[in-house]
């Protein structure tokens, strides 16, 4: 019978189907970070349990780590905020105690867990992969079944290498055609979320396919799968092809020699069959997608850069009107205001959505030879990992950014969620390449606008949003 | 998880309806990286006269003499008797963690809030629902006699009072099984350890690189 990619991955990891409709699913790879793991390790200790399979686990601190050289210089002990320091130290202690491989704070390989996994080849096609973080969907770009879990499930995976799951339904997002120059993977996913809404994918595994997806690089595909959760889907997926194989080959954790050949033979089957049936299909025309900017407090509140903030008076129903009004109030925007009229206070280029080398290249290309607007308080570039940072420096991107007036930082989650010192002030508008524009996400009272790296860089130069296609 | 079969436990009466999880363990203690050590801060706002913060030495803090758990006769109590809708409010699993860490093994009340009702048994805490009149009567008996104990028999689903009265309670068979065997979700999954190992053995031939 014809199967979807999700069906294939599910079947390949089914340990046991239970009578109550749940299934025991085997987990190949488990990524850990400092925020959601401490109680899980504590649970293991209390129950006198050991991790089931040590080499399934890989850890790195990312959420709490400071991004200034000054604070990073002394490693963990230099972290000024006490709760942050304790969390990072606890991850180190737990990994040392249980024997889990960890890229510690100033290891060159440290970074945002969703950047590190693929970069190391720890994320491989055909795997089941989980992490105590909702953006684990990122890894689905490799035809891997990947999703976020809670702390009790982190412990469950550590102890049993399995999770108790119920099968999801299949959703296909088909994007065909060619993107306009200046339009990126980030704009595709923001447009998808704008189209189906933040609950559109709830209960589904969301596969992205079509010519616009298959012509994307792995980094672009990761950006898309990363935000599947923002459309309500815990799982995002892209089928395996030559681009996937080329990316994975030679990475430290990837199979080598004979095993590589064996792996490729298997991985080449990891795509939905041509006649596979999906429970729901959504189609988008790539050529008509324009650079996107979010105006509100939910990722579905997006418009094209040459559009306007919506008018609540024109909302289709009462609930929508209320949510638009509340969002406009929080964001300090007026109905029908042009997006390009929004004045910015800060710009953030980073996060697990857009902090990889191609993202930094795209931003640097725009910033090259220009200056950050004098009206901006800060423009930050935070690479996703130590290796991304090193690569960028080899290419001279750091100099381009610094000359233009951007700050060049050490790797971590940074202003994506503002658990460290990088925060928005109250009422400040920020063009951000991250994934969530919830109230207070980037700092108390902060106002986030989600955009692509090129759009963020252009906005930093202009001091307000501009259409990067005309920049 | 600690197994629960029989318990002959000292009873502490918390005569209050809608005990919420904020009251059980206030938010400032959620920053902890542990799921143990919440016992000294259980009912922090009721128990102490000053404001609590994480990392404090609670033995130096002024106790509220009126609070039930501070009275000498209720020291070492293992059964908490309370009123309806116990455990309402935030979903924090820190609430059952704190009750267990303090030393409680069972809570008796006329009703429990949903999320707490799910969380508690996962942490070995037995919740016993008895009708309002019976709970009322138990409150009177506890208050009247010092050293009041209840004999809880989970396999038989009974609570026996010091006078020999036997009270039956309802219990979901799956939860009962887990508590008696001391099985948390992990414990249950580990009952399938052979199936997991068989799966790994099969996959080791098919996808050996996963196990490198
Ligand atoms: S970069 Fe942001 S979204 Fe990604 S893992 Fe870190 S905090 Fe979460």
C-alpha cells in the first residue's frame, strides 16, 4: 500500500502497538539542553535508573548562555545571572555523571541545539529524534521524525529509549513554482502560517513538498520545518533527496564507508509514495509569495512587506476583530498603517530558525558597505553555533557586520526568548529572524516582527521595514 | 516510584476547600532544577509568617503556630484530610512533588481537580475520594482524638478508622495497578524491555549506524 513519509517513519520505529490505541515508538536520537533536562536527570537518580542507550544522547547549553565575549570568557562561572549559571552548570554535571556527550559552553561545537544536531550529522534521515523543545520539528527537514517533548518525556526517553505515542494524521503542504529573487524559505513558512493559521496543523504531521521545496538548500528546509510548530504541527517533514545526502555526507556523526552505502540505499526510500493519500492538502504558488512581515502577536498575523496592518473593522467575525484589536494595542500600531512605516528600535538576526551560515550570508550581502540606521538602539547578529561563527569569520562576514554597525556575538538562543541579557525594552519594535512574536517573548512589553534575515538586515539599514527586492 | 499497598498513617486535617497548587507550592520555588527538596516550602504562605524565597534555610524562619502542620500532634503525618476541589489551579507537577517530599503518602478529600488528579498518582501519591458527609465525620474524629490514624488498604480499596469502621473507596484499576506495583509511566514501559531490546537487535542489522 502506498505510504506517506510519516507512515514509513512510524512503521520503522514501532516497538509495540498497545490495546489502548497508543504505541511504543523507539527514539534513535535525543538532544538535550539545560532548561528542560534537570528534573529528568533528577528523576533518573531518584529511581536509580541509568540512561538506556548513552550514545543516543547529545547535549549542549543554549537557552541561557550569555552572548558577549566578556561574559563568556570565564565559561560557566562567568555567567552573571545566578539561575542561568546554575542551569548551565547542572547540565554539565548531569552529562558528566551519566556519561553523556556534551558540547560545553565554550566548545567550538556548542550552539543552539537545533543548529548543532544537523551540523554534526547527529540528525540523520530516517531517524526518530526528540528534544525537550518545541522547535525540534527543525530536524524533519532530513526526512527524520522529530518533535518536541516535555520534561517527564525527556526522562522517559532517557530511561527507556521509547515514547508512548498516538499516530497523527497526514497533511501535505505543496509549494510549486519558483520564488522571486529576495524571497526566502522564511517567507514561504510565514506565508503558509498566514494561510492555514496557528492551529491549522494541529494533530497532523506536516510534510512540505513541491518544486519550491525541493529546490531549497537543507538550511532553507530546516527554516521551514522549524516553524511547523507555529502552524500547530508538532512534526514537519521534507523527503530525502540528493541535496539531503550531500549535506549529511562526511559530518562527524554520519555513517562512513560501507555503512554509508547501506544508509543511502535506505534513505533513498524516505519520501512519500507518488500515490500516497494525505488527510489534508494545502497548495501554494511560490511565485506569488512576497517578503513577509508579522505585524501582530501571533505568527499567523503576517502580511507582505508592501501591505498594511489590517483594520479590525473589516475582520470576518467578532473573535477575529477582538484578537486584531488586542494585537494592535499591544504592538502600538494603527489600522491600515503601512508596514514600511513601522519604525524599529532593534534588529535581531539569529535563533534556530535563521542563524546558519546561509542566513548570515544573506544578511551580510544586504549590509555590505552600508550603515545601520542611527535611529536604531541595537542590531545584533548571533550565530547559531561556534562552527557557524568560525565559518562566517573565515568568509569575513563578521567584518561586514561590524563595519555596518551590527554587534557580532557568541552563539546561543539570545534574544529569541530573552532568557539571557539580550532583551527588548518595553514598547520597542524589533525586526527579528526568530519564530515567535508572542507578547513579552523577547522581553517584557517588547514588540516582535518576524522576518527573513535579508529583510532584517535591510530594515536595520533603513530603520524601518523596506522591501528587500527593491533595496 | 514508591509502592503503595497498606499504610497506617497519622492524619493531618487541612480544613479548607479549593486548596490550589499555588498554595501548595508558590511560584518562586519553581525555578528549582530539582523535583525534590520542595517539602520545606510545602504550603509556604500558610506555614511561615515571613515571605519565602528559594534557597532559604527554612529552619530559621518564624512559624505560623496556627497552621495545622506546625502543631506538635500532627508531626510525621502521612495522610492529609481536606475539602472539595483539592489541587485546583496551575498544572505544576511541583505540587505533588512537594506533598510527597514532605512525607504525605495519601490525600483524602470529597473531590480533586483534574490535572492534579492525573499528576499525583504518577508520583506515588494516593488520592482517596470519600463523600462529603464521611469526610465531615473524619474531620470531627481527627480533631477529637490525638494520634488519630487511618489504615489504608489499597488492594482492598478500604480505609479503616480507629473504631474499626470500614470505608470503601473507588479506584481506577490501571492507576491502582501502577501504585501497587510502584510503576510510573517509565516503569510500565520498562515492562516491555524485552520488546525494546528485540527491536534494537533487529534494527542493528538494518540500520547499524544508529547504534554507532
Ligand atoms: S533559538 Fe529560540 S526557538 Fe530556538 S531553541 Fe532557542 S529559544 Fe527555542
